[in-house]
């Protein structure tokens, strides 16, 4: 067991709180990796069915590693009527991924979300906490291009 897992094991060997264990796994690895989850479930005598049942029930848990930049494209009513679907398609084509996909270079993950609270700026997206509004297909792609260029 590596040091990260050992730390989580030591913290939870008495309480065996599945939600807290998964939160700690995600905090350490950025997501809930299957291999490490299996190792902890065996060590703590918690079934994998229970572990993954909890991990898939709560939307806070990510079962796949996300990109460095998470693009949360709003699909709420205001954004929807202002053509967020078109923006999603444009970003999917530009990035070469589908909804909830991560680019092969691990830079971007494209996620549809119900609302980001920027209805007055619809259609809108949020990238790692920064909101971009009044989008068009072209403007969304330009924003992503600038982030990609700035990351080099």
C-alpha cells in the first residue's frame, strides 16, 4: 500500500465511513481510482459493491480523472433557449470529445451542467471557476484556444 493509501487507511480503519473514505481518495488522487478503491475496500473489509454504490450515487465523486481545465457548459433554461446545444456541439468537434469526455492530452474535460447561475449572461460556461457569458460557438472556441495556448 502506498503512502497516500496508508494515510487514508489509518484515518478510517476504525470508523469505516464509506463517504469519508471516498472523499479522501478523491482529494488525494483527483478522482476515485478503481485500483486504489479496491485495495482500500479489501483492507477495510468493505465490499466493492458498497464502495462503488456510494461513489456512483453521489455526483461529487468522479470515477475518471478530469482534465486540468473543466469546461462546465450550462444547459439551464436560459442557456438552452440561447443555443447552448450548438456551443456544446462546436466544443465537442473542436476538442475531439463527447459530453463528459476528456481530451487525450488530459487538458480539457467537457461537462454539461444544469445551471451555473449566470442566466443574465446566457449562454454561459464556467472553466475552473471562471464564468464566460454571452457565448457564441466561435467565442467559446476562442476562449478554449487561448487557455490551451497559455498552458504551453
